[in-house]
C-alpha cells in the first residue's frame, strides 16, 4: 500500500522529586498540594474502577496564573501532567497511566459573568455543571448541555471531552455553543480566547481545537458559553415498544409531528430498565407492563397549550397505529424528574453490578440494535447483563456489557469485534465519550492515517515535549 509503519518517538519524561514538590509549595497554597496516599486514591482511580494510576501528587491551582506557572515548570522539567475535572471520564482519560502529576481544576470554580441579554455565561473551567444549571435557573436560562454526571463533572471537563448528552438533539454540540475559551498551553502560555461574540471570523477558530482534545493540547481554565432561555413548557413522555423497529418508527413520527418542540429522544432496552429499577428502589416502571424497549421523549417550547396539543396528537397517532404498546405523559414535576432519573441512572446502576465494558458508538439508526443482539449472542451467558440504550435521536448507542470483573478474556470476546463491526458500518468508535486511554489503538477504525498524522502534527506543535496527558488519544504507532 506504500505506507510504512512508523513508531512515534516516545518522549523522555521525568518523575516528581522532593525538589519539585518544594517548588510547587513555594507558590501554591498548602491545601493545593496533595501528597498524602489516602487523599490521592480518588484522583488516581477512574469512575468505572477500570483504570488506576500511580500519581504521587495532586495539584489544585486556584488561578489561571497558578496553572501557567505549574505547566511552565513541568514543561521545563519534562514532568507529565493529567488535567482532571470531575473525573467522570468513561474512557480512562482523566487518570494517570503511570505517575503523572494530577492537575485538578476543582478549586477553580467561580462564575465570572452572565449577560442576560445575550445569554452568555463566562466561568472558570472547574465549575460543576449542575451548579451552573442552578445559577442559570434563577436567570431563566439553562445550560445547552445536560448529562447524568452533572453533579460531579466540570464544564471544563465537558469541553475537553466534547461531551454530548441529553440536550444535543436540540442545542447541538459544544462546537456550536462554546463562544470562547481560556487555555494554558504546555509551556505556560495563557491563550485568551474568551470571546463572548456569536460571530467572529477573524482567522482560525483556535478554541475549536481544544474542544474534545481531552487534555492533550492544553489546560482549559475558562469557558464562555451561550445559554438558551429556559422554556415555559416542558413535557416528558415514557413509551414502551415491542420491537426495535417500533422504536425507529416512533422516532420517525416524532420528528415529523413534534419537530421544533422536541428537545430529547432517548431509548433503552428492557435489560437497561431492569438494571436501573433494581438499583433505585424509589423508582417504578412508568408503564403498566414491561416490554422490550422504551423511549423517552421530551418537548420544550414557549406555549404550553400548543406543545401539549402537538404531543397529544402524536401520542394518539402512534398508539392508534400500534407503533407503541403503551405510554405515559408525566403529570407532575416529580413524575417528570422520575422519568428522567430512570434514563440518567442506567450507567450508575450498571456500575454497581460489576465490571462494565462500555462501547459508545455512532451507527446508522437502522443497524444500532443489531450490534447489541450480535454481542448478546457472542457473549452468551458469560455476562451478567448486556444492554443497549442511548441518544438514538443523535444516532448514538451505548452498548454496555457487565462481567463480574475486568479480565482480559472478557475483553477479548468484545474487542476488536465491536470496533470492526462499527467500522464496517462506517460508524464511529467514539460518539461522545472520547478516546482517552481506552481507544488510541482503535482510532484508525474511524479516522484515516492521514488524519491521525495531522493530529500528531498539531500535538507536536502545541506540546513538543509530550507532557500533556501522555498515552491518551493518539496511538503510539502510526502508519
Ligand atoms: P474528567 O473526567 O475529569 O476528564 C475528561 C477528559 O478531559 C480527560 O481526558 C481530562 O484529562 C480532560 N480534562 C478535564 N478537565 C480539563 C481541563 N480543564 N482542561 C483540559 N483537559 C481537561 N459523556 C457524554 O458525552 N454524554 C453523556 O451523556 C455522559 N453521561 C455520563 C454519565 C455518567 C454517570 C458518567 C459517569 C459519565 C458520563 N459521560 C457522558 C462521560 C464524561 O465525558 C462526562 O461525564 C464529562 O464530560 C466529563 O467531565 P469531567 O469534568 O468529569 O472530566
Ligand atoms: C449516558 O448517555 C452516558 O447515559 C453514559 O453517556 C453511557 O455509561 C454509558 O455507557
Ligand atoms: Zn450518553
């Protein structure tokens, strides 16, 4: 084929010494340098308990200047650094592989400004997503992004991961709603791209590079984001279907009939529902009988009567045509929240059951569930649970397979089978969770080697010593 196998030159990186710690203590507050083994445990371990690092120090800067000083020093000393937000990453990107310094943003959590006319929020990267949501609720605005990890994840982490979540269908990806960023580069340079403008075609749009860069190109310290006004009318329905084909027909009909008021369209199978009901004793199945699939549709608009009229007409049609088996329209704020809690808690419930192998893929909607069924056949009775759910409105499936423990033999049943399956369908091996430490080796299933080489050129230009989140995102070998 004419291409040759090349090895990336691995950078020679140092380990933290006592002198380094003394240096960090010279300009950071005492509480910002954690070295106690007990304190380090939650920072070294990921949410899934699948990836474990061995860092000796967590640095918790309070200002952008602190971050700049830390990185400048680390770059000169060739000390590797893992930026960490809420540590809810599902691909092992937020914890060290070896003994990298953990740079936690959790002490940088101030809201900087809010412009009610433009709906533009500026804040530190370490603000917890849910806290921003609460702040904005008082101003009658919402964040354009929402996800099950909102209580822990940071807006900086969301940006670094280019997280998708439950509102992407309506508000698009962060590539659209992010207006500006403040980023500290590997050598300590502060890149002030904190624009609050919607339109700004002055040269390259540098902020886009950092969205989804997973801590490998710079440390995000500030965010400027467009926040939509809060809708007056919100509705959620929970529907059951007997077949995946019915789920697809419901989606088609919802797009036609609910169009501009539809703000989310999610699906889950009965194994996913079973897991969450078993985990959360306060929640019940909203429909009378358990079926094979369920759909959650949310509408949000400005006129309650108009939205409800549309929704009722849609429900009558899908029920009348036998597309859905049953359905419930939330009648209260509590029921609204409970239906969303069912969907949002799937991940947590599976995590409680065992070791979860997660595949977050984009696929043509018509083929999505075939992957879950093929995996069920392949895994047989070896898994505790195999289930499929996700943002079907965006073509994003979450295939989760739970085993009693993480073991190579389990992984080998699933990988590379899943990735090859997805690649054959021209899908993406990472729809929204990123590449992290889990997937550099399979990046080529969704990206050409030419594209991977350009990525590497960008990485080398911005981080020539390779100190930022090493061993993540880019494969060690490229063709
Ligand atoms: P972390 O996990 O700490 O880090 C994520 C990545 O970004 C790492 O590579 C890290 O090095 C880097 N990083 C973090 N902060 C910075 C920074 N300030 N500067 C530079 N790099 C940084 N993802 C979705 O897309 N959609 C979902 O619906 C969704 N739901 C989830 C539900 C649950 C229960 C959980 C546990 C996770 C979910 N995720 C989802 C995955 C995850 O991407 C998001 O939770 C979130 O975006 C991660 O934010 P965080 O602050 O925890 O970042
Ligand atoms: C969700 O949509 C998250 O609930 C998590 O992206 C998915 O855990 C998963 O696989
Ligand atoms: Zn998701």
